[in-house]
C-alpha cells in the first residue's frame, strides 16, 4: 500500500473488510492479538515520554491515608509498641518505592522524657532510625511529631503501622493524639 492519500478518508485506502476489522478492534480492544498487546506495551515503555501523573486513574501516586483521632497513653518502655487503639495502619500496599509521612501530637507531663513515634513494616518492631523523637526539657509540653521517609517495599502485600515509645526519668505517661499515616507510591 504505497502512495496512499490519507487526507481523503479510510474509504480510499482501506477495503470494506479492513474497515470492518478496524471498527471491530477499536470497539473491543480485547480482540487484538496478544502479540500486538505485548508489543504496544513494550513500545510505549521504551518510546513514550509519558509521566505517571499524566494518566488519569493511575493509582501510582494516589495517596493512601489512615488516621486515629483518639488520645492514647504510653508508659515507660524502651521498645516501640502499639497503643490501646492500634495504628494508624495501612494494609495491602503493593511492592514499590513509597514516600511515607507520619505525624501526631504528644504531651509529656515531666521534664527529661523522650517520646517517639516510628513505623512498623510487616509486623517487625519499629526502628529508631525511622522514627521521630521529642525531648521534654520542661514540664507539660505539647509537641508535634512529623517525619517523612522513603521506603522500598518488596512484598506483594505490605502493612505499615505507627508505633510508639516513651523513655526517660519520671513515672508519668506520654499522651499521643491526632495520629496520621500517609503512603504515596512514587516508583516501582
């Protein structure tokens, strides 16, 4: 089919049978041969300059959020653990690279107290390196806790949960409230 004048419409360069085939394929894309589907995906991946945020409905950058609004206390404990109301928690996160934001508010009632918030990944104990800590140098301090981290999750289904600890002198508890967890998938 050389020297085709496409400016005049498909009736000039497609036979009636070819036009019917094109109509049928575009009406039901599942009818395309598997080989063509595989080829078009590879072609787009290698040649298209399309960013994920340009594709409407793509869940790559849709934030997942969880919030716990109850005020919960934690006594002295050197290791991270759950509060009476567990979480916030996000489940069924697919594999990929995520931007994680967790935040909350803590109130310490004594000087010399450290209160921390971190995240547990797939049931493992939360790590200090992933957390944020507030040190109280005066009595009765309300302070925000905020942390951004980038994580690579490699399991098909992952769970992230906020955990808490309180260490330091004194016998009072720390009160955690307004707890939030956000996960945004930023890569595969």
